[in-house]
């Protein structure tokens, strides 16, 4: 039996904050789905109506959702182009992970393409977003409960640093077990990049196809949003191995926070710009589109350059691409980069992420705040995530981290934050 208490400081406002978030996040997601298709499309106003239960519960949506999850599980289990080891665990072991996310994306695209050519009504998917989001939310709650129960018999070495407070609400939200698995199937790793991310671009495509059916062709704005976000998802899956060093995998347990985020929040809120454009078409001239493409390209260049530099350094500090970078030694034996991208700000990848988020919203024009929800939310998320990361790094690296902060004073935005 795993220990029932932890001295780790509680995050997210403790049990009350966790309970509030478990209500607020699904409510926000459904609010966005409802207002995106309404005429006023007011982000801060009340939804135009509250859906009846029969609008949320749909056997057809349930079948489609379970089929989608089954397909992604099957693709996960296919032979991988590479198997990578994760970070060292408490018991000094390392777990192995299949690197086949991009393969899953390509195979999904081929299957969807074959389905559409055979008459699959993909353009009808936008009309099912509400019941599908309900199925994803219900799945997240049930799945999180099963994960919580599974963690009750997990050894202490398998628990996450912050998910074993002894409070069931908080631990249910944050996740007790760090790497819940059945045999070699890793639930957190699977959910992190597969059903939600690939589902996001599939929903975008369905919205584009429905727009083409309604108006004869997809708009330039819709094409830009689809292209930008497909690039982002494709990049994440192509560099799938990099996720093994992120906070989600190495520190956070797998509970409702990540399960709901991966399965429901990502596909149904990150597609908000495409949802908005279907119901509120926006004129976009080629010169402005070119400027937006340039903004996205700058964001992607920073994002990919910073992440690639960090990953290359972690894999092999002697790599010629990073060997000349200045570092600070720590008591743990690891080195902190203090030049290159990571000498500009402490989280240059977050800076690139935010610039891309702006580019995804700009095709939606400036008449509504709703399409900019992602930028607002993502800014808050990354600032909070950065604060969590700073605290962990201070505890881990001590004086070396203080020296790094002195050398690199700006956290995300140079000269601003």
C-alpha cells in the first residue's frame, strides 16, 4: 500500500482549488463550444442557451468516440521506428516508450482520406462537437477514477512527487501515480500526444470541409488556421521523444488534470479559431495573410530552435551544435545552459509558443475577443507553468539556479517579463 501523505507543497490552491478547476474547466469548454456558433460570439457573455441532456448524450457520438480511441490505441501498439528510454525514476530504473506518434498521424490521415473518398461525411463532424465533448469529459472522469484506484496499490516509488497528499479530491485531480501502465502500455504518454492532438487537427479539417460545403471553398483565414495548427501538431509528433523530459511526464501524476486536458480540452478548445471562422467568416487579404505567416514563422523558429537546442544538449553536451555554449555547473552534476536561446530568456520555447498563438488568432480578425481566448488562456497557463518550473529548479539546483536567474533575468518575454 502506498503512503497516504506527502510533505510536498500543494499546488493549484489545494483541494478547494482542485475541486473548482474540475468544475470550471469543463464548464469553460462547453461555454466556448456554445458561444462560438452563436451570432454575438461573446466570450464574456452568457451562452446563448443551455443544451438539453439529449443534445449531449448521443449513442452515435459515443460509438464514434470509442472508435477514435480504439484506433489510436491500435496505432500506438504498432511497431515503432524507435524505442526511447525515459528519465531515471526513484528506483533508478528507466521506462521505455515507442516513438511512433508521427507514424500514427500519417496513418490516421491516410485512413481518413480513404474514408472521405468512400463517402465518409467528415463535414458533419462539427455538428457533433457538443456530444463528443461530453463523451470526452465523461471518459476523463471515469478514467481518472480508475487511475486513482489503481494508484492505491502502487508502490511508493511509483507515486508522483505531488499527487499523494492524502486528500482524495486533490490527489484525484493531480494524479497519484507518475507513470500508470498495464504491461508496456503507458496511459499518460499515450494520452499526451495521441488522441487529443490528432483529434484537434481532424476537427479543424472537418470544419474546413464544412465551410467549403457551405460557401463553395474554404476561406484563406480557415486555411491559415488549419495549416499553422497542423504544423504545430506535426512538429510535436515528429519530435515526440522530447516530451519525455517535460514536466508532464517527469513530475506530474496522471489524474484528472492531464486526462481531461489531453482528451477533452485540447481538441475541443484548441480548435476554437476554426470553429469561430465556420460561423463567423472573416475577410483576409493576401498582404495581411503574408504578415500573419511571417509572425507564425518567427514564433515557430524560436520555439523549434530553443527546444532543439535544449534536447541536443540533454542528449549529448559534446554535440558540436551545443558544445560551444556557456553553462553553469550544478551540485547535481547537470549543466545549465546560459547562452544561445536559453541565455536570452529562461523559457524561450514559451516565447515562441505565444507568438504562434497570436498568429493563430489574427486570421479571425479583430471584431471579437472569442478567437483570442487561446492566447489569453495560454499566456496564463505558461506563466503559471513557468512559476512551477522555477520553484522546482530552485529546489533542485539551489545556488546554481540563483546564478542562472541573475545571468538571465527575463523569464519569457525579453525586457517585459
